[in-house]
C-alpha cells in the first residue's frame, strides 16, 4: 500500500492537470468568439481567403509553372498555407498567453505551464479542424484529394506548429521585460514569413544564392518537406528535418528557462506600470 499511494497521487495530479489544460484550451478557443462554431467558421474563412488570394495572384502573374509538375495546384497552395497559418498562429497564441503577472494566475492551481500549453494546443486544434473541413469540401465539391504520405504530411504540420510554439516561448519569456519590442518582433516575423516561409515556391527550384536567404527559417524546411510527403513526384533536396527539429528544441529550452527566470522575478506591479 505504501508504494501504490504515491503512484495514485501522481496519477490524480496528472489527471487534474490534464483537466485544467482541457478547460483552458476551451477558454482559449472561445476567446476568438463566444460561439465555438462561429470561431471555427471564421478560421476556415480566413484559410479559404488566403488560398483564393494566392490562387488569383499566381494566375494573374502567370507563375503557376513554379508549382510541382503534374501536381494539383490548389493542393500545392494549401500545403504551404496550412503550415504557414499553423506556425504563425501557434507563435501568436503562445506569445499572447497569460503571463506570470496576469490576474488569472491568482486562481490556483492555474500556472503559466497550463496557460502556455492550452494556448498552443488550442491553436493547433482550430487549425487541424479547419484543414480537415477545407480538404473535405475540396474533395467533395471539386476533385478527389490524393496525398502520397498522409502520416508524413501530418508530421510536418505538427513540426510547423511545434517550431511556431518554440519561437513563441522565447518571445513570451522576453515579453514582460520588453513588451513593445516583442510585439514589433512577432509582427515582423509573421509578415516576413509571408515570403520567407517558401509557401509560394519549392526549394528545389531555388539557386544557391536565394536558398541561403530562406535556409534559416524552420518553417521553410517544414513546408518543403511536407510537399515531399504530399506529392509522389517531388523529392526535397535542399531542405531537411534535422535542422527545424533541433532548432525548435533548442528554442523551446531557451524559452522555458527564460520563462522560469521571468516568473521568479515577476511582480504584479509590472502590469500596473505597463
């Protein structure tokens, strides 16, 4: 009995933490709109608008030849836009999560670990639901959706989410010290990824000089690798999985250490001063 009691307590603690994260995820999802269904529809609408805007832009400019040969052009666009939105929204959700000086932290057992996890999971939940709905409608109304390796493609979506959350962790750790600076950096990073993510072209088609301009970006690797899983006739040669995974883990560790340091030195007066 003495050995089972601590195990039982740990199990109850873990279940309580999961329940708390679940309710925090629901709260985060409802932040966009009181009605969760309306919030999901708005997210789907944003995805559709992105796809439609890039489709029109590519058609007007006549650069559809930049897509993968014999590939469905809309699936080509979606493979980049889905990962771009997932990455960007994960970063934004983590940066905007409740910090150590938030009034919500006065309610035990809520803590920053719960709020950060809930924000990241909530962003992923909305993006995955939007992806499923958009692909289902495209499959039913237009042409059948064929993905060469669905498991690998989902893995790249998760990698885009994970890298976005890791970058968000670093910015979140700095945010209480330099809130204006973090706001500018997160906005600039999101805007820069409109191009730097590589969703509008494939890495195999880039010359070495241009490739160096995008290679730093983990999302660039995730999108290019994702297209290798989505399309049977595309094999990424200029990107890899090791770099975004290692970089994301390193950034996550830095962010966690920074957040721990900030939490220890945070005070409620920060919120009043700023």
